C-alpha cells in the first residue's frame, strides 16, 4: 500500500527523521492558512506548493487545466492561494501517471529549504528496500539526487552506493557512517547524515515498510540533512498490525475496479487486452494469460478467485470483468481440486442467470474432480457458454470467439 508524501513525512518525523516541514490543504484558503502557520513555526517566507498524488515526477509534470507544474514555488503569502488554485482540482500528468493523469485533491504547503547560505544546497538520493534475492534490506544512496534514479543506475551504475543490512542484526553504526562517507560528506553534514540514515532505517523497520525512497534528500546551505520528498510503500501483509498506517489508505488513488474486487475477496489486476479471465490460483492465472496470448488474444485482466470459488464469487468476478468495455470474450479456467467442477459449473450457470444477458461469449474450462459432469452442466445450460476440458481446446474456442 502506498501513502501520500505528507503522510510519509509525518511517519518519518515521528521516528526522528528531519523533514522539510509542511501542512496539507485542500483549498486555496486552506493553503494560505497553512502558509501562515508555517511562517509562524519556521520563519520561512517562501513556500513550495506540492500536489499530493500517488505518483512521482510531479516537479516536471503539468496540470492539464492550468498548465501549472505539480510542484511550484510561492515567494509571498499572497502568492500561495494563487499557486495552490493552479493545482487543486486539476489533473496532473507526470511520467508515472500515464496520459490520463491523476486528479489532485490535496496540496502540501511546505517551507522553502533551498535558501542561500554558506554553501550551495545539494541534493542526494536515498532509498531502503527489501532485497529478496539476498534476504536482506538494502540501503541505496547516490550523490545524483533529484534526478531520475533509473537513468543514473543505467548510465552510471558506479554512482549508486549499496549497503546490505541483515534484518536480524539491524543497521550497524559503521554502515550508516560508510554510506555518509561514500556520499562525500564531512563535518556536521556527515554527522547529520548518519543520524538521518539511522532514524530512517528505524522508521522503515518500525512501519513494516517494503520500500522507502527519499529523492531528494537535501543538504541545506547550513549543513542540515532533511527529506524534501518521501515515497513510502508499506507491506500489505503487515497492515493487520499497523492499524494507524492502514487508516492512511486513499481509495481515490486506486483503480475503482480493483477496489471493488478486493471487497469481494478477489485478486484482480486490470490490463489492456480483450479477453477477460477468471481463474482459481495465481499460478494457473498466469498460465491462462499466456495461453490467451498464444491463441492471438490479449488478457484484459488478471483475476484469481481463490480456492473457494462458488456462485457468489463467480458472479462478482463476472460483474467486474464486464465493466471493462474492451472485453470480447471471457475465459473461465478452474482446476477442481478442493472445489468440485460440477459445483463450479452450477455456480457459473447460476451467476449467469442472476446477471441476465451477458453480451460476450464465455468459455469454461474445468479440469479435475468431476470435470466431465461440469462440462455437461455447462453444455446443457442453454446459455451462451461453451465448455472445454483441455487447454488447447479452450485456446481454440477463445480464438474463434474473438476473431
Ligand atoms: P517529484 O518531482 O514528484 O519527485 O517531487 P519532489 O518532492 O522531489 O520535488 C521536485 C523538485 O522540487 C525537487 O527536486 C526540488 O528541485 C524542488 N523543490 C522541492 N522543495 C523545494 C524547496 O523548498 N525550494 C525549492 N527552491 N525547490 C524545491
Ligand atoms: Mn522526488
């Protein structure tokens, strides 16, 4: 689960990570109030207005309706509501949102931290994630902050510092110092960076995160180290024990069909193809998607109905798949291991009758316990449903249905 930048920064701050201070707002007037409070608390007289969406690249992204960027500077209090109005309610398109963009419902009004001083402000990159291959957490850092890190990784892999941390041992002091040293820091900035990395790692572990990305981490002109941006991805499997964090979920940022599927206990991912599929088990679902491709189609979705497929889950699955206008045929591929095929077949027929007129052909492939009886139920239902027992047979029927 992802959370917004303003929420991520609050999380980091609660673990003692220094952040660029800010206050969230959902109207231009609210943004002005936020700026006044910030001015009182930090003394800042310049402000940064930042669109809150679950996607990066906001600084370079454009708001369709106004032409504003997704991150803008306001150099006076009066300018804050004007700049906020250019972002709020608009559709922000960045390299990460896709062409349709994302609606902006909130902005973060933050203090300007790039103020002039003894040295130039400098941007760094820092992330912590799980390295599954090594069974460790890994800290990745770079002096090339503020840039597209994938590009740095590709063109200058030597500029990415990696430090693996054994989760059983935790981050050791020397490791935090090593990263700060390799970033070329010295003096107070070095000490600040060590503190920053240590607190950040504690936040990562304490929140059961799967990914932290702080880009940029800023060294201010007076040698403070702080988080200007924060992307936090939490481990969904740990949310049961992270109740406060689970509350931060923003459904407006998720695909509506995926949210609806989740409510019915279905594992659904929307794709761009023309053949809807409904399968029990993730592995079989992947194989089914491959098979759809081999038959000349493109999967319209991934949908795992889980082990206990019945008329209710099948009906929920149909309803979700049918909301996608690109779907030209539906393939149901179920292995009757725990559930018997005749029960599934009856479930399909029942769900079909409840929904009424389904405008696309349905191919049902049942294999396993009572497969033949299942096929008979499908074929004798009198509905626009055909049965298949082998994968090849199913593939040919899908091909015929879409061509
Ligand atoms: P992203 O584009 O979605 O990754 O958003 P970021 O939070 O990383 O902000 C984008 C850029 O805005 C940063 O790389 C900075 O260059 C700029 N920025 C952020 N905060 C400040 C600030 O306080 N002052 C100034 N002048 N620029 C800022
Ligand atoms: Mn960023």
